[in-house]
C-alpha cells in the first residue's frame, strides 16, 4: 500500500519541495490547493456541512446546562454575574464547527496500518491530536512577531489623550448610559442628507434623542504586533457627541485596572482548577473539544473578568438607571452589562444585525434565562425578530420590544429625493467576513466570475467594516476570476449605495433586509442552500448557488425578464421592520426614559 500524506493548509516552499520528492506516495488534500504535484481532494457536500452546522450548534447550546459533579458547566465557569461560558460561546461554536468539518473529511480517508501518516495542518488542529493517534501532526513554523514600536507608541499617545479628555466629562442626570464601540463610518446626515462620519448604528439616536444621554465609548485596541494602521480620528477625543457627554472605557480600565486585574487573577485561579474537573465529566468529542478550547482562551477570560471588575467599580461611583448597548452578547460588551446587572441597573440590548437559526449569540436555554444571562430588555426591528427571540432564543415575551430599525430613519427623506437613473447597470456586492474561509472565497469568486461576463456592468464591492484591511484579498480573487469591471468602496454610505444601485448581492447579511426596504432586487449566494435569513423563502430574493446561476439572474434583471415581488416586499417590510417612518430614534429615546 502506498504511503500517505494529508494536507490541510498552505505549505511553505521547503515543505512543498520535500513532498514533491516523495515517491510512491498518495497525497490527499482537505481543501482546494494549488500545488506542483498530483493530489486528490476530500470535500464535504452541502448537505454534510448543513448537518454539522446544526448538530454542533445543538451540542454547544446545551453544553452550558450539562451537570458535572452537581453543577452545570455555566455555574462552574461563573464569577458573580460574569459568565465565562457565555463570553466564549459564540467563538466556541465556530471553532468546534470548523474542526468538525475537518474531522468529517479525515473520517473519509482509509488509513494504511503501516506507521504514522504525515498531516500538514493549522495550529488549531492541536486539539484533535488525541482523536487521531495514527496521524503525525505537522504545524506551520510560527514566525516570532515583533512588537510594532511605532504603532505601540502611537497607541500609548492615544491613550494619554483619551484619559486627559475624560477628566473634563461630567454626567447628565437622566440616568441613561449608552455603551458603544467607537467607529466612525460614512453615513448621511438626517437633516442635510450630506455625507458625514459617525457611528452608523447609533448616530441617529445621538442626534434625535429627546432627553439627555450619557455616552461610554471604546476604541478597539489595535494588534500591537501587526502592521495595520491605527488612524487617529478627531472624534475619539471629543468630550461631547451631538451634545451628550462622552466618557471612555479606556480611562475606566486605567483608573480601576490594577485592583480589577488582581480580582480577575484570583477568579482565574479558580477557573484553572475547574477545567480538569469539567474534562473529567462524561463528554462527547465535541463537548470535550469545546471545553479544551475555552481552556486555551484563559488569558482572554482574565481580560474579560478585568473589564467586569473595573466596570463594577465605575458603576458603583456613577448612578445610572439603565444601560443600553448594541452587540450586547459580545464578550467586550457583555462584561460591561454584567457589571451593571450586579448593581441592579436595568440593561437593554439593541438589535444591530440579523438573527437566524445558526446564530449562537441569540440562542439560549431556559436555564440561561432563569440565570438572567440576557439583558432585561431587547429592542428589535419588528415582529418577526420578536417571535424569533421568544420562540428560538427562549427570551421572555415581555422583555422583547419592537421599535423599528434605527438606520431606516433616513429612508423617508432619501426616497423623497428624486434619484437620477443610472446610465449603466449598477451592481453592489455586500461582502461578509464569513467564518467558513472556503465559502467566503467562493462567494467573492462567483460574484467576480459572473460580473466578468457583463463588461458594461459597474460592480461595486462594499466591504464589511471588519474587512477594511482586506482589499488586497478581494483584488486577488478578482484577478483569479479575470474580472476588471469593478471597484472597491469603503467610503460611501451604505444606504446611498443601495438607493443608487440596480441590484444587490450578498450571502446572509443584514444588508439584504435593508435592500428590501428600498424595493431593490436582492440576490443571495446560498452555496449550502440554507437560506439562513429566510430571504428566498419570503420571496424577496433571487437565489444562486454558483456563478452560472448568478449570471443568469443578473441577465434576467438587466433585460427586465426578472422583477421583484412587490407584495412579498411589502409583507416582508411590515414583519421585519416595525415602521419606516423616521421616528425610530424617538421611540427608543422614549422607551429609555420610561424605564
């Protein structure tokens, strides 16, 4: 029997040369790689991936309730109101799901019984070593990353200015605090309809609020060992935003960080003792993988606990009635909200994107609800989302309130302006940083491949905010597809692009919902035929599963053979968005005041 080599990652030049010299060797790849030697590829079908997606989600969702030595996993990993399990649940699901894909591929290989098989794989595969003793895991050589001195000094200077600016900020007596990540994106001013920079999720609330607010902003920390830029924005140093006083999380972490870190380290020692206890329980392969993954994130757990304890001290010195946040289930935000809960402050989450059956951040068990893991209230866009959280996420019915989609406050004014008809057919592709790298690349490749067939089309690639550093990635895929009739856009307001386009392509992004609001044709790329957001089922999207189908849909829209279903669009809008009347900010402000 031939010797086997399995490849599950890109290879270095030296590794490629070494494998190329091997004789009488069967080379098996777990993905489509371009190597200068013959190989066969093991792949999963769309149905196999779908089955893994749902089965892994079910395991991870219920693992928190599993009893080990009389206590649930959640209880073992909890410190006061701070839940380490829930801080890591979202990330854990995708980690376990992706490794489950690879495990399923390896299960399709018939291993010879003569010695270990070389397996070239990424570093995260370390947690699979116990499951495959017949494989010799070969990890990539990690290059030691040097501290970016220039970036580090720039960030230290930034911190100094942020802390100094916080000295001059008081508090409004309204008792309302809004925590948010500070990002300045292009958006349209509600009054002038001119483009400006602001927080695209909350700016309209800041400018239209009928009562004074207190703001707590935080600028994402740059990776100090990377070469990415850290642009200074003048907004970072404002002490007021749209008239509201703005404190910053950086000053809280500096002021209370040392005692908070000591408390976090103490709690961390208890966590270290818990990991072996949990792993000694009766766990499935995926459950054990999840616990070991959380164990590997221990330093992150200490950081989130430090944020929790620092925020506790901040709330003890500042009296607030209610704290609102978007992305309320992310660990950075949740650690702040958990500290507010400790002091009996009402917490409010606000929908910032679409939710679906495979979104672990919004799927909770009844035990999670009883333990008050979620915010006291959650503001959503419409009745569909209410029902989703109540029926799928186990949210209490009286905790979910439809107020509308805040960004839509601009739509009535935009639609009242006469839009000039495009000379050429304009297509927008709203990209997404998908967790499955294969599907992420395939989506972009299919868009570029289909568009290449229509040289008269102008394709605008609207990058997701988390992909602003990925322009080179998309240009490389466009080159592979031989597409040149495109441009990448990071500076135009999304709604301005939707209003001016002839059709929009995405996979399962929130942008799809917003496209329907504008009565524009929506095309979804759904390679696994999951219809995660239900756009196709609701009749508001044309679905393509490959480049050929996509090109056929584009052709049909161009020549007028395909048109949108006006009735389905109206029904979808009524269900998915409470009202598009320009008064969402007013309703949110009124609700916060009433608590």
